């Protein structure tokens, strides 16, 4: 009697270390994220509104994770797959059928569905099942699926080996195509793991990735230590630290194209970019080597800054490492795609199929939100892909050693020429961002000075009313003290207000109008009639009074609107 490879049956049990680690990571992130999300609303006195919104969002995340992920996982140690001489069985096969006879299975493979590893069986045609997805449930009756995420990595590989050993007597195995003897021994998960281990052996320490992470975080910490908000970017500070702006670059400050890539507008901005760099950087550094990876990162960041000159940097300060991060994402896709036939399919396919939707979603979100610099994203993505196409990967070490120096030199020269050309082709700046930043920084002090000048006039009027000074004395003070004060304020406003944007610009223009009217009124000579000072030009004085009343009404409306 021939012994069966599954006599007794083989059982593969749940090992939930990875989902539990994911749970701890999620809840740890929420513990940090809730205060971060609440801080802006609490700082601005937003009350319970922001609190309710943030807590509601986080509660939905927790409920979705617990309901859609953790609730559907098996208990620790419970059977996930059972293999007997006749069948493979799992309560986690999607659909009603949980048991399949070996005689009905043509082959098995590992697939990725929505980022999850799945065991997919291919059933034989004699069963008469349709080989297409059901429109409602998205399932293919001829290709049943069961998730592998409840198994540890060694158990996943052992499961596939066991399935292959059972299918081998019939000439079937774990395949990506028609069964062949050469592919019968293949275990796609083991191939991908061993390939990953070979890459890690090429660069056990991805020091460039960690150095870039450290530089970005240290720059942000330095800005916070010197007074910047941890959560919100101050355009004046970001510009002073080297933020990108078309007007500044066209004035010769080219260094901003690089320094802007290490600045971030708050902790959330930094966290998302560093998460992207951490997720992609180490793998790309191993594929291209330390020097070539740094070259890809820097060229992508610079290209993103140059592209931004045509878009966001035309009217505002542009900062962030997202151009570089999109660049290394594009480089990874190109590098893997170029060698997709030589790489384990379970390594290359999930990577490409997972990253393309993410990049597409990120770009669409950039189109939907005005504060996202999509120009930098696209510029970095295209540059990273082109540079990766030109540089040799370490999939073939002989070719890599032969070409890396010449190709790197070619990329440096070509990138420099393209970046110079890109800056030269940039349209003239719509806004002088430097002047705008300085104006926004200086205007609050001018508004305070206006209020102080008005308070001095009111106090003087009370002095006259109380009889402590005469009207003639007040008239003289108007020309010698108050008019020069308003004249100095008007001079400062005239060089500042034109650069103020939006609602602040409207407020500034009204303050300038009323300040000019006050300055002219106070400087006007007086005729003394019966001991009382009267305007030397009554008609002009009346016109100025009307202007002051109209401007005061508009100013009150603007200030009221700005406090809502």
C-alpha cells in the first residue's frame, strides 16, 4: 500500500503575530494622532467642533479595522488549512465551498487581491464552472481564493510546498502559467523571500535612506526649537529657511530648489513624506546602490522644485520632500518593470500593481486640493523614472559595475542641463513671494500702529473736551505730531499693501485709504476765525471726512468678517 504525503492530515494553524503588531501600530498611531489632530482646533479656540470631528474619524478607523480585519481573523492556533489525501479544506475559502478534491484541482498559485496574499486554486474544466468573475461578488467560481495572512511566513511556504507535493503526481504544481516539470518545484513565496534576502545582502545597512530621514527630521526639529509651529507651516519662516518661490529663484536664489526639499509645513506633512521615504527608500537603495540612490533622490527633488516654479511656487512658498519621494517611487517601478521577466513574479507584480494605484490616487488628491503641490509630484515622478531608466540596477552585478560610473556621470550632466533649461523656461513670477511674505509679516505691526495713532487722536479729543488743552493747541499738534505720524505710516503701507494677498490685502488697502485721508486732513492748514481753527479748504475737508466715514464702515465690515 502506498503511503500518502498527508497521512496523517497536515494542519496549518493561525499565527496572529503580524495582525497583532498591526493592531498595536494602529492604536499607537491613534494615540499620537488624536492630540495632533486636536491641537490646531484647540489652539484656535474651536471648541468641541474640531474635537467631535477628529474623534469621529478615529473612531471610524478603529471600528473599520476591528470589524473588517480583526473580527474575520481566526483564533490563535486554530486550523486555517487542512490537507488530507483527498482534499484541501479551509473555512476561509471565499464563497460557499470550503473543501476541494485534489482530483478537481488543475493547479495552485499565489495571487494578490487588494494588497493581501491569497492562495488561488485553478479548478479543472470538467467541473463545468464558469471561468469568469461574478459581477456582484467579484469571485471566479473556477478560481477559489483563501487568504494566507493568518499564517506565519514559514507556514505559508510550507503550505505551498505541501500543495505542490500533492499536485506533482498528476503533473500539476504552483504555477503562473501552464504546468511544466521545470516549474513544479517552484515556490513563489520562497523565491521572493530568497530574492529579498540577496538584495539585503548587497546593502545590509541602507545608510543613505536613514541619513535622508534624519536630515529631514532634524531640520523640522530645528525650526520648532527656534519658534516655528510644530503643526502648521509659517510661510515667512519657511521662506527664510529656504522655501522655494519662483520670484526668488528668478532673482538668482537657485539654492532654494534644493533647500526647499528638506523643509516641511508641519508634522503631518513631514510624517507622510518620511513614511513614503521609509517604505520605498531602503529597497531602492539596495537595487541601485548607495550613490545612485542618492542621485535619484536629489535629481527627483530638484526636478520637483523646478516643476513647482510653473505652479504652486508662482504664488506661494513651496516646500517638502514629496517630489523626491515621488521620484524614488517612479524609479522603483521603472527598475522593477525593466527586469520583470527575470525577477520572481511574486516580488515584481505585487510591487508594481500596489504602487501604481497609490501614485494615481495621490496625484488625483493633489488635483482636488489647492494646498498640494502636484507640479512637484509630477516633476519628481517623471525625473525619477527617467534617471532610473538610465542607471544600471544591481540585478546584474557585472553590468552594474561596468556601467555605473559612466551612466552616473551622464545623468549628472544631463540632469543639470535639463534643470537649467527648466528654470529658463519658467514663466515670469505672478507674485513676488518674498515681498508678499515680508508684507504678511510686517502688516500686523502696521495695523497696530494705525490703531495706536487713532487712539492718540481720540485721547487728544477728550483732552480738548475736558478743557486741559485748547483747540488751537490741538490744531497745532495735528500738523506737527499726528500728520507726520500718519505720513510715516502711509509711506510704510505703500510699500507693503500691494503685496498682501486675499482678505488681508482688502483690509490693508482700506487701512491705507483711511490713513491717507487722515494724513491729508491733519496736515491741512487752518484759518483762525474768532479764535477757532477752521479748515483752509472747507470743500476738500468735507470730502476727506466723507472718505474717512466710508472707509471706516468698510474697515469695520472687513475686520468683523476676518474674525468669523
